[in-house]
């Protein structure tokens, strides 16, 4: 609503009020720090309003919750592999020798006031933290918000996702229970699967043969100092770039590439974002209070001779685990050395490859389309069918591997054979993404067609008319102007056309071959897209509609029911006689 | 002293005199066998006792068996082979009363239909009928008996017993049955069932007889005390409240991940939509 903007200047002259104590303190601080100018500018900074712009905020606030609960946990957790005998409150483990790390995890759970709640909030927050980063990433990709000038922020985001995953894995390994130890044993195996350097890497990390007594203190340092420090620094950089670039916005009346339409930081977003922090904290606290997560006391202390069914990593490591589970048992024996493709491909090759693909998406798209312009207006996913389809294909690949990581739980709970799930997944991870890509692309294109339909012929009013011959037809009403503007506020796609292979003097272009590839890719990228109607097409369609309406001029004093004749919007219209 | 010495010398002399006799070697062999056999019978753990059930019970069991079991296991419980050489129903000679009590008592036998694994269901036979079937099967050949209630009485277990049972459980059982006894997947659609809500007797019998996919944990592998300790640990877990809140099935991180997405991210994205839908209202609009 534009009513919120003052229409005229005030009639009373401004008067200086009584100096307040708070004002005096602010002046004192400003004289020394000079923050007023910066604050004045940034506190009035405008952010656009859309629910999908708040997904990254979930990640930010759950990170804050992680810091708060994490500090609490460090007060009680002892990252030590010294063997002690448990003598705490949990009957089933009393008298068992275990590492001090596991004992202190049990003590946090049973003998520290609110310790279990804090542990559970911390773990749920970690799960939500990585998950919200991921849906934020999807939003940024699907709306084209990663385009110039925001490519570097995309890269920072991808690194944050990687660091969040590593932070989660180190945290998962700290309690030294049976599950975390099994995870570490798997990690040890992964390292050892790398050719030549594998065993050196393992011995370097574990300080000798697995498990040794160094790994928990080392992981602890990484978990509470190294990775959180990097995360904090990169989150700061991510948000500074956000402020510097200004937030993207959806197209609409009054919104251009050169402005931001929305509400100011203070007071509106301070209230909204601040409130959202408490919502996030509240939801995570409820989850920590009511939903059990990683009941370490039930797993028992880590013992390399033991393992439990249902040993899975936390969800964000589930997809490489799934790849590992469905990988055929391929090994090559060369000159007395075994190359373990069965571990290398799913764990050492696939995840780094996927990360590289993710990071390079903005750059690949920019190269194919040749688009060097700055973009501050977002694109609807349907208006970039190939881009949308690429991400849906990647999501399908990820999702199938994710499901494969839970193959045993799927087998027991859906009464399926774990072997059949494995065989199915081996094919599905290759076929599924292709099918998803094709369906998504065609779906987007048909949605584009639908947009053009509504622009040219109006929207479906829901009013069914019966004509004199007894035929039925649905009335279409012209779109409101603002909506029509929003739908047409997008650029026509420009397919890259290579320059001629040789210049006027017959000298061959040095980039001819590259240009050819690029032109073919660009044609595939944009080729099937539906472009918005031209001005002439729109005018012709409107003209046509007017003539049609003239032909069907309404009768004077028409009978009840004719107010729904489809010549205007039906909202607010009612039958005069009640039926 | 001298007398005994004299006597022993005399006996030795007599024996020595006959040591080249033709029957000496078979006699010594027979003696050796008798001693070994007798000692084995006297000293070996009593896994294969056969309780003499009275004839009537066996006859009743046989009648029930012919109606409910013989179609798969054969009329004399000798088992039925399929054409391809597999087993339609295995032989029950020597499986013992404990196996019958477990399979029929948990409703796994008779099976509702041939499938990868017999499922637990409400028992078809009552206690008396199960006893009769068990008596019939154990009359076919020696096998483990139904354990006495004192063997699986968890009330006599101390906390040390429970802790030791937990150690045994994590070493021998969690790999298939999961850390909380929630069950786990096995190859080709088979699975290790969950252990919650299973009676102590049936747990004991399962360890003793190794039903379906399960290995046999005979009394030489896990002594009766070890078995009772494992059962005590599992029963103690059932009594222990779920400290962390809803257990989400106690199947590990998969259900936790599902809840993190559906409940956690679901409600937070919902909250984001709600916050964005409620736009900022200025005082001017409120007056209007």
C-alpha cells in the first residue's frame, strides 16, 4: 500500500525536544565512534518483503542458537579419551569403562541441569542449520539471484554449506558413543581408500593407528574453534555482500533494476527479523524438549568390535553414504596395490565433484548465455526452464542417493527387500535425473505458455456462459494492469550467435570452435522458451476482446444472474434473490 | 598298606598275564568308551535333556500336528523338500520343545502364507495345545527344552547383571536388532524383529534355538546366566522412561533427519510465510 507514505509535509515546525539521557549517551558515543552516519544510512536500509527471502535467516538464527547452546555444552564436555569408569545416574552403564568424552556426554544428559535439553536443542539446531542453508541455496538458484553481481556470494554460500556439513560431522563424532565411533571408523576407511597417501593421512589424523587417543581432542578443536571461526567470518562476508549488493526483489510496478521497494530495516525488519529469531529459538527449544535426538546413552561407549543396525550419519551426510551403499564392489589390483573404486568413487570423487558443479553453476550459465548484465530483479523459475530443470535434476540425484542412504530403514518399514532397493537405485540415480530434467523443462515451458494465454485472453473467471445455440464457454476477464505488468516484466531471451568464422580479411576467428559449442548450448538453453507477447500482439488481443464484448451488449434490466456475465470481475456480486 | 600293595600287585599280575589275550583290546576299548560316555553324560551341560512327557500329551500333539503343521513339515515332521532341493518346511526332528514353544507361542507358526519370513502375530494355539505340540516334537528326537521360569526371571538380576547384559547385547545383538532393539534389515526382504514387547521366555528360547535368520546362541556360547543378563538389560530398557522425549522409533539418524526436515524446517518455513504475509501496518492505516 502506498498510503503509508506521507502525502504532504507537516504543518508544525520541528521543535527540539528536551534532551533525554539516552540521547546524551548516544551523543557521547557518536562523538567518539562516529557511528551515527553509518547507522542512519543502514538502519533505514530497505529490504523487499517475500517469505522466500527469510529462508537464509533460518540458517542465521539457528547458527546463533548453535553458538549459545554450544557454549553451554563446552562448560561440561571433556574432550578426552582418558579411560574412566562410569558412576553416574544412568543405571544401564554404571561400572563400565569408557572415555571421558563419553562419560561427560552422559553427565550432560543426566546429571547437568537442563543438559539434555541443551544437547538436544544443539543437535536439532545443527540439523535445521544445514537444511535451511540448503533451501536458501535452492531459493537463490531457482530465482536467478546468483547472477551478476552476486556470483561470489554464491561461492561463499557453497563454502558455508561445506563447512556446516564438516562442523556437523565433527560434532557427531565428539560424544564417542557407538554411533559416533562407527562414523569415525568409516571416515578412517574413506581416508585409507585414497591411493598412496591414504594410510599416511589416517595415521596423521588419528595420531597413529585407529582410534588412538588424539582424535577426540583434535576434532574438538576443529568443532569449537576452527570451523565456527571460519563459519562466522564467512557469514559476516556473506551478509556484508548482501548489504553491499542490496537485496534482490521480485519484478512489479515501480520495481526496477536500480531501486529496492520494501520496508526499512528499522523498525519493520528489526521487528520481523528479531521476532523470527525468537520463533526459530522457540521451535528448536520445543523440538529439543519433546523430540529425542541421538540418545547417546542407548548406544553405549564406542568399541571397535561392536556395531548397531541403523548406523547412519546425520542427514546431510546421508547422500554420500547412499552412494557408498549402492556402489558395486569394484576393485582393481595393480602391482600388489588395491585400488578401491567401491569407496573412492562414492566418497572421494563424487562429493567434491558435486560441490564443484554447484559452485560453478553461475559461471557456466553466464558463459552459455553470454549475459554480462547486472541483475537485481528476480526471475520466476518457469521463465528459466533449463536452469530450473538443471537444479531439479541435481535435486533428484541427491534425493535418490539420500533415500539409498536409508535403505535399511526403508526396507524394514515398507517391507521391501534391501537388495531390490539397491538394484533399483543403481539405475534410478542415472535415469531419474534425466526424466526429472525433461519433465521440469517442459512443465516450465507450458507454464510460460499459460502466462501468455492469460496476458492475451485474460484469466479464467469461472463464469460459464450458455449461448443461444446452447453451447457453453468460460468467460475470460482481462488481467489487472499491475498483474499484467508483473508478468511481462522480463527480458526476451537472447540466444548467443557466434560471429562469422572468419573476418573480412579471411582470417579465421581464434575462438570459432568455442563459439560454436557455446552457440549450440545457448540454443538448447533458451531455444524452446516461450517469449512474452509483443506490444502489437497484446493490443490486437485487447482490441479483439472489446469487439467481442460489443457484440454481446448486455440487455437493460437483465434478469437475475446476468451480473455474472463475465464482463467484469465477479467478486462482490451477489444474486438479488436468495435461493 | 602292605596288604593293598600286595593286592594291587596281584591284580596287576593277573591283568598283565591276560594282556595278550584276544579279547583284551576290545575290552579296553569298551571300557574307555564307557568311561568317556559316562563322564560326558555326567559332566556335559544339559542341553539335550528329554523330559518324558506322558503318552496322552504326545498323542494330542501329534493329532494337532497332522492338522496344522504336517502340510509343510511332513507327516512325521521329517520335512518336505521342494523340487529344486530347497526346503518347503524343515525337519523338526531334534529342534526341541523350546523351538516349538517360541515359533507357535509368538504366532510365527503356523505361517499365514509362505513368505520370506514368518511374522509375529496372535498365537493360533492356546497354551495347552502348544505344550502338546512341543511334547510331540521333542518325542521325535532330543533338543532344547522350554526353559524353566527361574532361568529367565529378571527379578533376581542385580544392576551389575543388567550392565553386563548390556555389554553382551551390544557385542552380540545390536548389529542386527539395533541399539534399542528396534530391529533391522537383513538381506532379501528378511529382517531382525524388534525386541520390545517380547516376553522374557520367548527371548530366552530365541537365543537357545536361533529361529529363522538368527544364529543359535547355545549355552556354551552364552551361558544361561548370560542369557538372563541380556534379557534383564532389555527389560530394564523397557521400564526406563524415554529421557529425550518421543523416541522417533529409535532407529537412528534417519528418522531424526526426516523430523528435522518435516517438523523443523516445515514449521520454520511456515513461520516465514506467516511473517511475510503480515505486512507492516502503519498507524495511518489503522485510523483509516
